[in-house]
C-alpha cells in the first residue's frame, strides 16, 4: 500500500507516564487519531513486530493515508521501533515525521523542520543512529526547561501544571501544522508553526497583564 507518510509520536508506555512532558508526541498522535475518528478512517494494525501501537489513518487534512505509531520501547530506544517499521514498509527516512517534546522551546511554542541535530533528545538520537541519518522531519512541541539543570530528568517525567493550557494548545495546533505540511509542503508548515507560536505567546502575555491589572 502507498502511504503519504509515517507519523511517529515519541513517549514512554504505561499509565505512569500519561500526560507527562516527555509524552508530548503521544498526545499529538492522540489528537490525530481523534480527528480521523471524527472525519476520516482509523484502522488498528498489529504493531508487535515493530514494538509499537500502530494505526492506518486516512484523513483528507493529511492528504491521504498515513502510518501512525507510538513506540512501546521507551523513549531512549525509539529507533528500535522506527527503523524496522520503515524498513518493513519499504519507506525512506524522508517519509518520516517525528513529533516530540522540546526542552529548548517554551510551552506553547512549535517548530517544524527537516533534519538537524538531536539537541540531547535521546529519542531522536536513537532514531538517527538506527536509521543511519538525521534526515527526517521533526514536529517540535515546547515544554520549556526547569530552573535547575540537574532537574531535567524529573522535569520531563512529570506533568505540566501552570503552563498546561499553552502546552495543550500547541499540541492541538501541531495537528494543523502537520496538515499544512501534508498539503502544502515544508515551507508553509514552518511558517504556520512560527505564526502559531507567536500568537500563543501574545495571548499568554495579554492574559498575564490582565491578571496583574
């Protein structure tokens, strides 16, 4: 079957990690599945061969049919899912979009890019190493950094609190960015992600000023 692309949302399996910052990619996948249930088609697939939960999603907003996966390998071993998944379906790295949490972006911020470094993200590192290339698409969703450098591990494995509305809005808007990429290409998706980030930041700043007034 011809696929428009492969969307992989990164996270850790199990209820212990539900809605933690590191599971941002899982939440983006959940959003896509919700949209497809409402206005498209979702087919459950057996992902055990690839150590993942796997779906075939057909959605006009995504310009066709996609493979959509949540690796069940735990974050640091994500490549052990992604590499065999692409290989089995005879798809190259340039068919892959990875949705993930991003420490270097504040909650509410989005970026879309092709290739680049891993910025210390072990899920991306694992995927790049096992694919033998960093040249795949990344949907980066901001979670911000903790105040102390030594708190990063606890930070990513806990839930968002005061910034949760910004984070959730960015995840929802991430689905629009993915749709724009599928229908209009990389440049338009990059521009939309940047525009959405500015809007969310401006709205948050205005709300903060109102609370102080």
